[in-house]
C-alpha cells in the first residue's frame, strides 16, 4: 500500500496536519500504535462514567487555535467548562486572578480527536518500528508482519524520544541532535470514581479564601507531590458518578514512575488531595486507577514549529515539543508543517 504522505502519531499535531493536507487534496494516512486516537487527548471509561486523564482542558491563546475551538463548540464537541479555576500554594487556596474560559468535551477529550480524524485514512494498532529509504520515498515497518506501507513523505508526530530511534542512521546529524536535545518531564494521574452521594460533596460551597467560586479544578503550585486536582465529572452533562483526576508534579512522578505498587501511589495522590482540600471523601474512591505519562511535558522544547531532515525523500518531525509544551503548541506545529508543504507543492 502506498500513500503520498504518512503521518506517524494520531495526537493533536498529527491529526491537524493530516486534516489540513487532506482538505487540500493530498493523499494522507495516519498511523498510530494505539487502538484509539488523541495521544494525551485521552479519556478512560470506568463503569458508567469516564474521565480525562491526560489533557485537563483547552485554553486558547492563538487566534487559529481559538477558531478551531469555536468550530468544535458549534459542532457540539466542546463547551465552556469554567472560567474560574483555583490555585493552591503555601498561602492556601485562592481564586486564579486571571479568569479565562476553559473548554472541555462533555463526552471526553477523545471526542476532540475523533472530530479531527473524521474522514481521515487511519491505520491504528500499528507501532512503527523502522523507517528505511527506498528508491522513491520510504518503507515503514510495524510489529505486524502483514503491515506493508510506503510513502513519499514521512511525518513523525510523536514525542522526541520515540522519534529518535526511527531517524538515527537515516537523517542528518543536526536533525538527530535537535531531537536528542529535547527532555520530557513525567506525570502520574490518579483516576478516582465515587458514589452518587459524593456528587453533592463535590459541588459543596468552596473552601475559605477560594474566592466564592465553585471548585472545578485546582492548580497546585507549590505542593510536595500534587500538580493538579480536577473535579472531572463537572465537565459532563448529568454525570452518573463523581470522577476525580489527581495529577502529580514531575518530581513525584520521577520518584515513583517505576513503582511496582501503582495502587499505593494512586492512593497517595488521593490522600494528599483529600488533605489539602479538606474533603475526606476524596481519599475513599470506589474505583481507583493510575496512568503513567512518561512524556507529559517538554522541559526544553525546540524553537522551531517543526523539524526538517536533510534526506533524499522528505522527513519531518512535529509535536507539542516543537515550539512549546502544550496541546496548543501541538496544534500550531501540525498546522505550520501543513502550510509549509502546501506552499512547496
């Protein structure tokens, strides 16, 4: 099977790039190692509910990203979740002094990826293990021996450490060194599911000094282990159960990432969130899971929106680590490369 352009990675960068190129009439296939879409636009199903255990919300800054969000709002994918978040520091719980709409998907963050992937050609559950040059283009090999795909152009829309082994030996030194230079911070996400009774507790009046706004999400600025506490079920319409997302900071994640007792690590996060918010019920979930994000945030992203290799056939890298470290950065990276390729064609 041959395509003009093969994009490896079905996160925000890969999907946006593919969508722009296909809309201009280019032949594109998107390949991903997972069964689903979205990368960190991730939603986990638990019983009768779900929770966003990757990206917590979208907060646009660039006008083009804002336009995408408004399009998703018009199509019923996104709604304004809240414009009032809180911050937890040594001074206690305070209202964020910079109110701004935060958008979320009531059906889960993966709904964003599914909307972006509409009508795209997808090859899922295919982990690309090698890319080798052929006479015209590239041969892509996956763990599936029946997978057979070639392309004129390859775009790697994956974290830099995952791209590195694919490009070593086939790309120029500067390209490889740029990828090698990018470091990532990990994150651990505890997902807690609670009874219906907890819904009333989740929506109780906010803690003292919190500004009088309902607690939806709390950014933990100086905590010893926490990075974020989200009352995730408040994103949903008529949620069946209460769900909480409790994310670690990078230091705690680095210390505990390889732990063999994930339940204990998840409980530590719940216990700490319960303590700092003075909400004892948070420490007693009916269902508790932990997800490990090895490449959660780029510590030192490169300055460019994308990387271009010096090779016989075109080879590129895009992602949130190109020009930033957030979902919006991934969007702008994918968009920038698509625009560049269309100008050159």
